């Protein structure tokens, strides 16, 4: 595929996920089941002619990222939550990734604004030939100007073909590097701002997975999961998507895949001091004037 076709597919995915993002702003409410929100978002993506690039992530309060409701999840969006909505769509493996934060408590609106402003500042720096470090410096400086901390061990990322987290990483804090942004490169820029210390650690919840290297397995459900994941060609999937009805059998199958080192897991990520976290994200094609495909 030539570069023009690749960029066309990125733009198609970006248009679809942007429409879904804006529709989601209207229907997400406190008290809704996380699973109902995630499934509505994922179904909207499919109805519009794309596929989810990854499970819809709905991370609340001190959970910064990677919380997606699991199978039979009955938990609800808490009252007054600071909710990150991180969603993606792909067209033939070209993923557009976007996120925003809903502050159900007005006291947290400035924190949401900090990540959004940092995103805009970073996009202005995302032009051909500029140093990647200038993008990161813009993120950190903007968030600190709001009086919050950037999360230092979460980064944006390149967008590959059927590969969500490609090179380069896009840090949210200032660093030193001679790496220059390349014409036509697709990157996802995602500033995270927090009232806390500025780092995350793994939380207990793990509901997002990827199959790394398929191997023979004994468990029938584990074989079904491998077959299902083959159709995703390396993109992440949710417990909810898997063709295993029994939650017990599902957990046993995942356990075998884990023990056989076939399964890559994406734990939910929690701010280490329980600080509140906001996020904003757009996918960008690097050019002399950056092309934001998720606006």
C-alpha cells in the first residue's frame, strides 16, 4: 500500500472515531453501567464501518488508563467521577486513537482542561523536522502552568499497521533526544495530568489482552481464544469479546494462556498516590502543518 492510501485509511478511521467520541459526550452519564457505555461505543464504531482498535477504556478518578469493563461487569460510573474516555477505531489495521475527560464534579474541570490544553500545545509542535523533545516539553510545561503534574511513566506513541503502540514513544515530560519528527508519521499524543505524584502503577483489574506468540494449548476455550485473536492480527481485545460463555471457563483459559506465556496483559493503571487523573488525546499525521485526524 502506498503512503497516500495509508493516510486515507488513517483519516477514515479518524473521522469515524471522532463522530463516536462526540456522540458519546451526549449519552455518558453518572450511574451508567461501564459495560453498557463500552458496548455502545464499540457498536457505534462497527455501525459506522470500522472496527474497534482496542476495547473502549473508561478509567475513573485515580485510575489513569486501561480500565475496560470485563465480562459480566456490573459496576457503574461513580457520582462526581473524573472519567477518561479512551477509544479507537481501525480501518484495515490503521488505528485512530482519541480520548477526552468528563468532569462530573465541577471542582475537577480545571484538571480536565490542563490535559486538553497540553494536547493543543503539543500538536502545535508536531510538525516535520521538529524535535520530539519539543512536543514533550510543551506537554509538561502546559500541565505545570495549570498547577498539576504530568504523568512521567505514561506516553503517547506511534501508530503502526495492526500495531497500536509503535515507535516513537511520546513522553509527557521533558527529555533530551535528537529524534526529529518524520513527514507522514502517525502518532497519538496523549497528555495525562494529575493532582498526584505523577506516576502510575499496575492496578488489580486486567480485562484487556493481546495474543503475542500462539502455541499449542490443551484447553479448548484457550484454543478458541487464540483463533479469535488471530482475526485481530495483534490488536488488543476485551474479555467481553471472547467466545466463551462461562466466566469460570474463561478465567481458566486465560490462566493457561498466561502460564504458557502466550498472553500479553494490559493491567489498569493507577496513580501511585491516588491522585485524580485527566487525559486528552488526538491522533496526528506529521506534516509541515500537523494533520489532526481525530478532530
